């Protein structure tokens, strides 16, 4: 017969417990732990013997409550299964760990979670916030948080907050011009319905590239998605058109992955039948076959730079750092080629 396991309630030793065990006052224990004020060597030894024997860990949160802010930085970030966010987080966390601050990771998936983390950051008196979630659900709630803490935005639309970004418009224009230089004239664009600054600038880059080469912006080739998975269906709709595109540019690599699956699952050759491009250069694109031609923005460096700017602001509150924009680079890989001489008619 198996031995019945009894549940054991775990408890934490407190300063009150140590004081009772040592037969001294709570304030005496506090002076010993903080190495402040006079305490006899005999009493100090007695208290420290109890602390070491019981592996006491001071409650840092309790110590911080008397301060106007704590040595912590909150990172509001979107879905970390998306490599875009995990790359930014990697850079930001590495930079924070080199400082005296502690990171709080806040995965913001909806308005309710955003509100929860806003209240948590207020209660914890967080020193600063990095907004790396590109979707902001409630600006009023965020404004409440900004009244008591400093912040830096990483491609998030928050008024009056210094921003880290990249050359969204120019990067998109250059990669669409690469497709045009290969001979493509029917170029589709997949983006999201949410009109963020990043998405608006990337769409402007797409339009500018076409217009500067006397190509029309055909609304049939522009698909606005409500979620990433909609990219799969959007590609099927493009292929079903009487005049399907010969190239598809996606506003980010996350959508490009969905488009890639749609093309491969329906026997469409990349790039033999259709060229495919993205934006972000997340690591997952290296797993595609062929690998994705994309616009590279230095996501880890963007996370690091945001932390540097925030730490500068925390050390000099009167000095508001200027927004910073990183250059982009076109990574030419195997997913682009000249359009076929005789475009296929796709039967889906």
C-alpha cells in the first residue's frame, strides 16, 4: 500500500519570528539585518545564527514599500510565441540584468490583462516601463501609469513617450523595389486592420514603391487581416483571382509564415510561381525552405537601446531622451526570383 502523503503548509520566517526566537525586539533584528545602528556583538551573533540556521531571506518587497519607487522595470510585451517579441525581450532583459534593476515581464494579450498589469505596476511602484506590446488597448489606463513612472515605447503608439523604431517606410519601399527590379508588377500586400503607426508607414512604403515605378496600387491585391491566421485564407483568395499576383509582400514575418504555409500546402512553388517577402528577420524565417527574403530590423538591439534610454531617464528625470530610429537592411534569400514567363492558373 502506498504511504499516504500529508500536505505540508510552507511558511516563511519573518522578522517577528526571529525577534521572538532571539528574545530581542523587532527593531534590533532590523538593525542587525541592515547593519545599521548599535547592536552588541553578542546579540548580533545570536540573531545571525538564527538567520543562517533557518535560511532566512529578507522580504525585499516589504523593504521597498517605504520608497517612492522600487528598483524594477516592467516590460509590457505581446505574445512571446511570436519571435518578434521574444527577440526584443531577449535584448531588453540582458540590458536590465547588467543594471541594478529587476525586470517584471507583463504578457499583455487583451485589455483585461493590460489593466491588471497597470494596477500591478502601480502597486509595486515600478521605476520604469518598456512598452514592447505594439497593441495598446486602453490609453487612459496607460496614462494613469505614466503619471507616476517613466516609460519608453518600442514601436507602440503612446503619445508623449520617447519611441524606439526602425525605418518602416523606407525598408518596405526598398524590398518592394527589389521585387519590381526582378520584373514583378502584380505585387500583393498583406497587413493588419489595426492602423498602427508601424503598419501605416509600411503600407506607405509599399504604395510609394509602386507609384515611383508607375504601377497602380490595386485594392484587390491589398489584404487587411483581423489576425495572423487570416493570412492563410487571404493567400487563397489572392490565388483564386482571375489575375493573381506574382509576388506577395507581408508587413511582418509572422504573417509571412502563414502565407508560406498556404502556398506550400496548395502546391505553389516559392519562388517559381510566387515570390514571398516579409519584414522583421525573426529566426523562424531561417527554417523555411527556401529561406525568406525579408527586411531586417535589429530587434535585440532595439530592446537594449530602450533599456539604456529608460535608465538614463531614471538617473536624470529632467532629461527626456529623444526618440531613436534604427536603419533596416534587406536580406536577400531564396524566396524571391523573377516572375514566371507563363504564370500558372491556380485551381484551389
